[in-house]
């Protein structure tokens, strides 16, 4: 049977005997749980493989086919939902294109369109996705003979926007209580938005003053232990009893979205410009550096995978190196060398 269901997948799968140039049977997911759609895909693939085997016709594949197969094969990725959103954005620009026609000229045009109103980092993430799909189509599926060059934008050190203490106080005064509590907690812990909105009481030990983020829920793929300072603890104590499972809720339901009208209006009333929720994490890191927290400690507190990510904040606290620079004065003084 060449169209079947597996117990470990919600989708229908196809299996075809190997044709010329193949060493083993082709087995893959159709990416759909709809039998009719799966049968249509199966029949098309069967016809194309017959043409390839008997007539020597090289099969053609569209951008949509490549994306569908890519998403099916990478469904376990943490960024799967983000990948699906990128596929949706590319649809008007690459939809209906044969993979052979997705060339460097077209990709440069798409890159220019994506660069409007977003950061170079965002553009590069989209173009990296295209490159991943095309590489898999070439090297894994043999749908392409070569991968066109996918150009990236030059990404500078990255945007760092942190609140000052007066801005922080002004923002808290303008936010509704549930968002103010989440803001305090985010600055106190440096946790990313998803780790705050999805935080559950089972992850927290008030007695040990710690919370834990499991590896599968942490961006760097490793478990993250977060020591709780006094500001974080006070928020948790106030939230106790509001909900049986989730820490941050509104009207009895776990909070999912934070970039709301209430958040944007509070920023406007507080006179704070060019500020996003993720900048609360930048605020956490910036204030730690200003307080003298060394790089290796800040890396562990914030759960950054590499030290280079933390070095972005080194410039905000140059006075932290003053003591280190003074060691040379002490050395020269003890050596009776005049400056």
C-alpha cells in the first residue's frame, strides 16, 4: 500500500519503490490529515516518478511543494510556528514559482521587499529560512541541481534599548496591574516573553528562591535555573492564589499576548518611544552591567548561550573597568615607578 497512516503521525504517508538513481524506497509525509488531499498528492507524485523512471523526465517542483515538505519534516522544531508564518509571508512573492525559477535576482527583490520597516536581523531570518528550504531541496531531495546564492543584510551589533529608572517608574504607573506585575517580573529576572506568559507555579520554589525553565521551553535549548531576587519574589507572593496553574493571568485566564492596546497606550502616556516588550530583557542586562555584574555571571543569569551575546552590554558600564585599570597604578606604586 503506497498511501497509509502511521501511529506516530497525524498525517498520511506515501511509500514508493525506488526508481533509477535511488538506492531505497521513497517514504515521506504528505503533510496533511485529509485523505482526499493526500491521495491527490500521492497520485501526482506517482505520475511524476513514472515519467522520471520511464521517460527520463526530470520532475519539477514548486516553492509551495518545497515549503510543505520542509514544514512536514521539521515539525518538531521549536520555531515551527514561526516558520509557518514566514511561509505565509513569502506566498505572494514566491507562490506558484518553480524552484528552478527561484534565482538570485528574484531573491534580491524579495529581500528588498522584506527589508521595509524591519531590522536587518529580521530580514536575515527570513532569507535564512529560504536558504534552508532550497538547500534541503537540493541536497536532500535532489529537486534542484544547485542552490542560488541567498544574500543577507549586514547586521550590526543589534538594537539595544533599555529603560532608565525614571522611565521604568513612569511606565509602571501607567500600566494596568496585570501588565505592571509582568513588567516588574521581566526586568527582575530577564526572562523572555514566552517564558513569562507561560510561567506555571510548578516551575517555582519560593522556599529556595528559584524557578526553572525546561530545556524544551528555553531558547538556547538548555534548562535554565533562575534565582529570584526580592522584586521577583514580591511579584510572585502577590500573585499566589489567583490561578491554580499559571502565574500571570487576566480575568481568570492565562495571559497570552502582551503587545496589547493597553501596553501601547501606557508607553504613549509615559512618553516612552521606540520600546518593545523584549527591551525589558535589555533593561535587565543593562542594569546588571551598571550594577557591576560581571559578564560570566550575567550570562548565567540571563541564560545566554554564548558570552558574545552578553558583551553587547559591555559599553553601558565602562566604569566597571575602572577598578581593573587602577591595578596598574597600584603595581607601579609598589614598584616605585613614577607615572
